[in-house]
C-alpha cells in the first residue's frame, strides 16, 4: 500500500473532492445572502432556500473530509502520522470550522429562510461565521500544502 498505492490515491481523490465541493459550496454564502436581501420578497426567499439546500449538501461532504483524512493517514504505511503537527492542527481547525457550520451557519440560514427572528442580525451572524469557516479552510489548506513538522 503506502502513498504510492492505488487505494491511497483513490481515497486522496475522494478527500480532495469532498474538500473542494464541500467548502466551495459554502464559500459564497455571503453573495447569496446579499442577493436575497437586495431582491427581497419571494425572490429573496427562493435564493435563501436554494442557498440553504446547497449548504446542507455541502455540509454532508464537509463531514466526510476527516473520514477520508484519517483513512489517508492509516493507508500511508507510516509516511504520515497523527503525531505530526500539521495533521493534528488540521484536525483541530477542521473541528472548529465544522462546529461553526453546524452551530451557526446552517441554523442561521434556516431562520433567515423561514423569516423568523431579526433577519438583518442573522445575516450578519451568517456572514461572520462563513468568513471564519473560509479562513479556517485556507489555514488547513496551507497546512496540507506545506506540512510543517513533517
């Protein structure tokens, strides 16, 4: 097996695909929110509902990212280890991003779509949480590229 094995490469493909589609699916939430607010009414609601559906689908893939990541470490035959700082810090940052996604992003989108609560405040909260998730994603991506401590 190892990092040159076909199974490793397949899992790496799945890992990267889940990252790209998952995090890419929520990276533009602010644009959707701005368009929904500008258009208002039924058009705004439709944009919000579509954004919520896309975020839910993206979240499913985001939650698969660490599953594939753990599989990659296990399939690497010792090339990578959980004791390496870039892997440990990546998991920690991922957990924070996933927590924000589950605790702030999706619930805020649900409340905005249903027009319950202070929509302006919720949109600000959603924008801030999405920005934080995006920054965490970039930090993890940098760790994956440069692999400090490897």
